């Protein structure tokens, strides 16, 4: 008999089965890690927006708080203060959508910022903050000022 070189079909199938088992264990953990990273990024973005709003209101007291696009830009003007990066100023970052609404008075003395996941694969929690600087979250829907604060 000739001596064969290489692997048999059974050996290859066993290797493929082992790889599939390892992938089945690893992929859910990877997805959970990605969601946790997106949520941490969203909290950081809301902190950045809070700091930028206070800086903007101090720099332009005649305007007060302002919307997200006006916090971005190249810097040095009321409509482009350059306080947040262009990605965050666009309203979407790391799987979250951010919206900022300001009060109706001039100068604006209030603002609300919402950070909501684009879908259930990008995040589980919705975030909220306002001029108080306290970041709140809700798991079941849009977060409001009455939800639990982050610890």
C-alpha cells in the first residue's frame, strides 16, 4: 500500500466543527462588548456636549445654549464654534444618534440632549442630559429628566 500524505475528509470536518464551536462561543461576547463600547462612547459624547454647551453659553452670552451643528464647525463664530468634532456635530457617532434642543428664549437658558441607539445592535440604553449636567438613562425607551442617573 502507498502511504498517503495530507488529511482525510473526517479530519478536516472535525477541525471545521471545532472552529464553528469556538466562533459560536466568541461572537455573542464580541457583540456584547461592542454594545458596551458604543454605550460608553455615547456617555462620553454627552459629557462633551454638556461641557461644550457651557463653554458656548459663556463665550456667546447673547445667544446662550445652542444646537449641535453650531457647537461644531471650524471655530470662532456663533454658527460654528468648533467645540465638538465634525462627527459628533453631524448628530451620529458610534451607533448613537444625538439631538440637542434649546429653550425658546433669547438668550437660551435651557437645553436637552438625547443620545439614542440607531438599533438594538448598537446599544441598549437611551441617554438624556440637560443644563444640570446629570446624565440619565432608560432601557425601555427615550430617556427623560425623571429617569435614573448614571452612577
